[in-house]
C-alpha cells in the first residue's frame, strides 16, 4: 500500500545567536566583507547578456571558475619547475594571477556559495524582467496579435532572447522538440521581425537592472559549512571561518530542532551589526492542507483606506490608511528636516576640499597653519552633524518598527477574512501592471496621496495572501484589475460620481449609492469567468468592452 504524498510549501525558520563580543563581531565582519567583495566581483562578471543562459544553472559558472583556478595552479608549478628557463608567455601570465579564494581571503567553499548566490539572484532578475516586459507588451496597442505572441514567447525563453540581444537571431535553432518558435516567427513578415528585434533590444536596455553587492550582511552556507552542536544543555552554531581547518562556535538563544542529518541543507547567515548577533535562516518544507475541489468563490478588492473588501459585503482592516499615512508623513517631515543638515554638511565638505587643494600649493608657514586650523574646524563640524543629525540607526529602527506594526495589522486582517468567509477559491486583482502615466498635480493634497500610494506595500500584502491561502488549501486566482471600481456590478454603467473622504461611496445613475470597494470586489468575482477580458488586456480595451456591453444591454431593453 502506497502512502499518500502530502502537499507542502516552503517556510523559513529562524534562529539567533546571543550577543557577540568585540572579537567575534570583528572576525565575522571581516568574513562577511570578504564574501561581499567576492559576490560583487561575480556580479560584474555574470550580469551581462552573454551569461543569460549560464546563470540558469550555477554548476556551469562554478566549473569554469574551478577550471581557471586549476590552470593557474598548473602554470604556477610549471613556472617554478627546475630546469625550465623560458616558459611561454601564457604560463607567465597565469602564474601571476591569484585564485578567487586567495584574492578575497576566503575559502573555496565560500567562493562556491557566492557563485550559487549570484546565479540564483541573476536568474530571478532575468525572470522578473521578462514578466515586466510582457506586461509592457500587453499594454502596447500598436502591436498586432502575432507580434504580441512572438514577444511574449521570447521573454519567457532565455535562449532566443539572448540570441536576439547578441544580434545572432538568424542562428536560432529550436531547443525543444515541441518549440513554438518556428511557427511564431513564420507568422511575421521580415519588416515585423526587424521591428520586434529592435523593440526587444530597446526594452531590455531600458529596463534591465545592474545588480551589485552593496551591504555585506548575508552569506550562504552549504551543509558541510555548518552544524549545530549540543553542549551544556545549550545549542551552539558551528560555522566555517575564512581560515582553513578553523571553525567558530556561537551560542544560540534557544534549541534548534532543524540540525539533524535529514534536516540539514543550505542556510543563510545574516550579520546584524546593530544588534551584534548572527541570524540563521533555513528554508523548510511545511505541510499544507489539501486543495479541495472549488465550490465557493470569494471576490476580494485590495485598498488603502480599507485593506480588504469582499464581495460578500464585509470589509477587513478598516482605517489601514491611518497607519500608512502617519508613517509617510513622519518620514516626509523627518527627511525635510534632514535636508537642511545634509546641505550644510555638503557645503562644509566642499569648503574642506577646496582648502586641501589650496594647502598643496606653495604658501607661507603661517598661511598653511591657518588653513590647517580651518580644516580641523570643518572636520569637527562635519563630525558633529553626522553624529547628531545625520545618523541612520535610529532612523531605520523607527521605520522598521512601524513596518512591523503594519505587517501585524495586515496578517490579522487576512486571517480574519479567511476564517470568517470560509471560501475555497479567492479571486483577487492582479496589481502587477505597468505604472500608469498620471499627471503630477501641484497641490499639497495630491502630493500626500502620491506619497501614500508609493509607500503602500501591495506586493507584501499579495505575498501574505498567497502564503496564508496556500497553507489553508485555498486556491487563489488573479484577474485584470482595470475599471473594477468604476463600473456598477449590477447594471454595468459607469459610476457618475465618487464621494467620501476616501471616495468609498459610488453613485450609480440607475442603482443609486453603494460601497465602491465591495462593488469592485463583486466585479472582480464576476471577471474570473469572463472569457473576453483577459488577465493582461490593456485597460483601454477593457473600458471599450465594458461600455459596449452596457450599450448593447440598453438596446436590448429598448
């Protein structure tokens, strides 16, 4: 009898070490800084278009690095061999190079984990860029359906995408037996193909990010680089250091139950220099409820004033905008006050730089003494400004505390909605659309609204909804969000007016006043079965479809 396989989902568990002393913090800081420099070097080498397909599997770049390091070792031995008086130029050049582990002062396993880290991030970068460019293509009304299908396929296939960026599109060969590329390309003319190739290059050049390792605070470790040791009724984290055959142990704040042989694997270490501790992040497979056969569906509208509005008429997370608005205005006032000190520090640095250049010239001893005295005074003023007015620790600590409070309200509202509504399918709007080209108003109220919208964590809200729904076995479906809150769900006419402090009340010429948020949730629920309005249809086409439906309905009723 075969055992039924349970459905799982990824979950991150965390552990923390006790407060580190000065020597431990210094040693870890040097290790993480060296790892960050190695990762920044790998980003500069692998983030180009010539490595699009290479970063899909990190074993390839790792093997190339190992092969190059092996050639350096052989060249070094050959150059140092006795009796070899005139080695070739390539051997001399290779013998002068250093291995990556020697160059950054870390071990070879750290280099391997840096390669894995960089490749995973770059692979995600190209995938996210492809999704972003697909949404831009969907919003472009000047493209034909054949061109749109061709571009969508290219942005999901790194092989063909890379050849087009390298201007080798004529060398493309079907890399799969059932590849759709030949049929999609044959449907386009030569002029359309040239237009598509140029369009792909322009979009990629405009929107491609250039990642780099900024703060050296994260490091990956495989299962051979760490373990948990039980000693004196306490758990100790033992990790590999930068020196060969030397390991370091750090006491954990509590027992760690994910350290046996079956539950080892990779972990991520995060060095918190402010709290002087080391964080351990471990991804595990948690058991999730089985997804039942879809029976009851629920439409959900995500908002700012009210966090969640449902098609059942219930709303959750009321007055969420007060938390967002208070934090946005606090940050705005804080940054406005800091700008004055930032400008003062900038002027003092410019004056100090000018005096340093002046000091390099030929002046009398008395004049140089006066210049040095002024430079010392400027340095003291700059240090005073940076210490009392331009510090970032308290700034980030307060912002993180406010963010955690908003996440707590967000999680509570989502859980309450899922328990009270008790539905099997959750239909939500897909807000991963391209940015609307809105005119910036000059009045102060519009500026406040823009600040709130820019800080609204809709991506974080969407992730929490998908995670909690997955853990409870609830299916989530995304639909096109265009004009869901501007048309009446009963008669289909465009709302004539929106009023209220947050425009939460809509006025329909036929049905009267109604809650705009719950009406949008009903429209979202109806759109899941709409075959005409697709998920990534441009909003202009959605508006035309809705207006035509209401006009046809009026003709039938007449």
